[in-house]
C-alpha cells in the first residue's frame, strides 16, 4: 500500500511558528540579562561587554556586527513580502500599511510631548516607533488557537512595514559624521551587487563576499553598519534559477531559510542579553517618570495601540480595507496593544539616539521594558478573553 503524501508545510506557517518560538527565547534572554545585571555577576557582565576584541568592544561587535545579519534577514523578508508575498498587492498592503503608519506617528508624537520641555531629549522620538515581531508573535503563540491566523498574518505584515520604516529612520536621522571615501567605496560595491542581480548571477557566495566588504565600508563611512545588511538583501535575486524551477529555491529563499534559525535563536537573543541588562540599584520612582523612560513607555503602551488601531479602523471604515477574516474588532484591538512590544528595534534605536550617554541608554531600556511588559500583559488579557467571528477550527485553519 502506497504511503499517503504529506501536505507541504506552508512557508508562512513555518515562519510564524519560528518567529513565535524565537520570541519566547528572546523573552528568556531579556529576563536573564535583568537578573544578571542585578546580581553579584553584574560587574563581570558589564566589564565583559566593554572588553575590546580588535578595534571594537564585544558590545559593538554584537550591535554593529551580529545585528547586520538580523538586518539582512529583515531586508530579505521585506523584499520577499513586497514582491511575492503578503504585501505584493495594493489590497494586501492597505490595512497593515495604514496601521504601521499610525503605529509610527502617534508613539513619536507622545514621546516628543514628554520631552519638549527642559530636561527632555526629543532626539529619541523614533524609539517607540517599532514593533518587535518575534516578541509579539511569542505572546500570540501562548494563546494558541484563540487568535485567527489572519491576525497573525496582519501582525507580521505590519511589523515588516514597521521594520522598513525603522530602517529608513536610522538611515536618515541617526547617521553620524560621514567618511566620504568609505561611503563612495560602499556605493561602488552596492552598484556591483545591483549589476550582478541584473546579469542574473544566481550563486550566493559572490553576494556574501561582497556583502562583507560592503559592511566594512559602511562601518567606516559613519552610516550605521547594520544598514549594509538591508542593502545586501535587496540585491539578492528573488527570481528562480535555471537549475531550480521551484520558486522556493531562489537565492533569496535559500539564504533566508539558511540564516533565519541563526538570527532567531542566536543573534537576536544575544542582542537581548547584551542590551536588556539594566541595574535597578539606586533607582527611584523619579527614575521611571523622567521624560525619556516615561516617553518611551507611554509611546509604546498608549501610542502604539492608539496609532495602530485608530489608523486601521480608519482604513476599514473608509472602505479601503476589510477587517481580517474571522477576527473581531476586539481581537484587532488586542493585536494593536501587542504592537507596543518594541523590544529589539526600540533598544537598537535608543543606542543610536544617545550613543554618548550610558545614563540615557539605561533610561531607554527601562522605558522599553516597562512599555513592552504593559503591552504584552494587556494584549494577552484582551485576546485571552475575546472570541473570534468563526468556529475555532475554521479560524485557525491555514
């Protein structure tokens, strides 16, 4: 008797499951960082991060080196979704696009409102503007079948657009003084990568070798080195190779699936472990209500839910988009609240906004942790006690 053929696993389902598991690992890494930073191991923890290996400290190798791979994965996901995925048509882009726009504008306004006066630091306006997809999907995974797959797809698309916005913000607003020669060299390498794509070079290794050169030149140029990862990703061919007619065997898909587990389960947790550690020694209530931590926390917790839900509701009421299938308004609001989990990208932008002030960096961490924790708890409670518009089996069917 012949074996029954198995149904191939959905790429989207595999991604969501992977990201959800990664979010749980990231939660554990962040919790460990907080415990270590407030234990007898704190001195070794902070000294280890500031130990130099070559020209860069361990902390810089993680944030400027390892995180380039994270941004490479972000760039690959953006390109794939825009050209061949959930963002490939206008109708699919409208709802997450509007929601992401509101989720960037309103938190920034709230942060600036807390930081315009004396003692404020408005330069950090972009810190609460990004959603951490792994963390948010990790919380959703704890809810099991209560949340329709359509809402997970919506959250994923929103976060990808969010990441694109964060990349643009970093490039435009958080670039230090420029080394013109290094920048010209980076542009030349980028043009070579574009030419390779146009000439239908499908082998991955030339892209990766030139990608390392691009990263080094961007690092020397003054533009943040991690943006080299996004630039490289946009040059990787999504077209199918002559030897591999299956669309899922394109160079972009191959590279994405090769690095995704490393980024999800190693690089991002290491980043969380290195950057979430903040000592609570000497902290008072005033430490929490200073303009920076309060602006970040309220931007994430209040600004994200108002911006995401408000702009999404506007798009739906205007007839430009529809409520995700099988999802209720309360569930959409619950996901909007979860968008206030801004861990990875928010911490990253905080480091760029205040590079010379460890004190402000610690205040950013405090605000990110507080805002993300409130968003995770409130979003989980809302979704835990909400009902879908369809039977559970149908609502969760891929």
